[in-house]
């Protein structure tokens, strides 16, 4: 629980740096513009390093895979990280790329809808957790908050020392990731300075509170051993323990899957704008191709990359 709070604080520290740059340089491209302003010599060195990282490693495979696994969980399949989940994840990524490339306005609308939907799902989990704390469970209460500060070492969790805490914090920071996407498209915002300075801190603060309360909900309904081995399907396990194994409860993981799809859509939209900026400055081969917005008024080539 402390690590989730620390993760929120670290995210806010990163946001404060990007907020400073974003308000001073309200142009699409994110850290591309900031690195060029800071590291001016050798010219374009920092930009080329960033381009290599974003083009070769900039993707959202983790959320695409999670989407596939939650879809399988909702269908009743017990298959985990297999080719079925990966295939569904590839289909989700293809859908996101195609939507942003061909119907850019509808892509933005869907990102907004799924963003709101994600917050609603988190709030639903939080209030379901309050019900679990009150004893409304389909399983025996795990009593995880009894002796909450006792350190336990089992074959499933504990005993990994500093490495375990560092790895946990890294995963937590990844869960907060995505706040920087607004800086990639700040040039397309109305009143960018005012919007970013108000919306960004409110978003990080609100998400931190919701994440902490969601973890309280998970600990209220799921035994520690099951939490340690559930991986990304923790929400599906939570719904099962709170609402039972009914068809309605099995359909709830679909909502979490849609949340993962929203992340894939948001990342593909933002990274396409960054790749387009690289094309505009002739930093990529066939730069006019990557910078083009033909034929649908969207950077289709940059999205597909």
C-alpha cells in the first residue's frame, strides 16, 4: 500500500517536470521538443536517440495482452498467457491502428469514452471493496488487514528483500504510465497551457486515490496467496469473490478488457503524433511518407508504425 502511494508521488514528480516544459513549449512532440531545447550539441543527437527508442520500443503490448487475457477470462477459458490471448491482443492493436488511421475523429471519441469508462470501473471496484470490507463476499473473508504490518515469507510471496520491493515499485510506476501522452498532442489542445496546468495534476491526484482504494478493495476480497499468483487477472478474481461465479460476474472482466483497449488506443494515438514530428524534420527515411496525413486527414503511416 505504501508503494502505491510512493508510485503516485514519483509520478507527480515526473509530471511536474513535463508540466514545466509543456507550458513553456506548447507544441506536439513531447520530450522531442524538450530534449532539443536542452541538448543542442551535437545537433539532433538526443532526437535521434529518442527516435530510435520510440520507433523500435514504443508500443503497448502489455495492455494488448491483458485485453486478450480478460476476454478469455470472461468467456470462461482457463488459458493464460497463450497464443489465443496474444492473437486477441494483436487484433485489438490492429483495430486501434486502423481506427486512428481511417476514422481519426471517431478514434478520439472512443478514447474519451473509454477513458471515462475506465474511471467508472475503478470507482465500481472501490465501492465493491467497501462492500467486501462489510462482509459481503461469496468466499471466506481473507482478513488481510489483521496484523497488516507483519512480514510473511511463503513460497508464493515474501523473502525477496530489496529486489522484490524495487520490482514491485517498477510495476506500480508502469501502472501509472500514460500521463505523458497529453504532451505528445498538446499542439492539438484548445487553450493548451490552461488545460494542461489544471487537468494534469487533477488527473494524477485522482488516479492515485483510486489506485490506492482499488488495492484496499483487492485486499478486502482476495487472499494473499491468490493475489500473489493472479498476475494481471486480479480484477477477474476480485469480481468472482465478491459477486460469485454467475454469468453476470463472469462478464465483468469484459469491462476491464475495454479499459485495457482504451490504453492501447490512447498510446497509439499519441505515439503516432510523435513519429509524425520525426518525419516532419526528416529524421526518418522516406520522411514525407511518415509526415503525411493523406488520405484521411490523419498520420496513418505514423500510426501503423
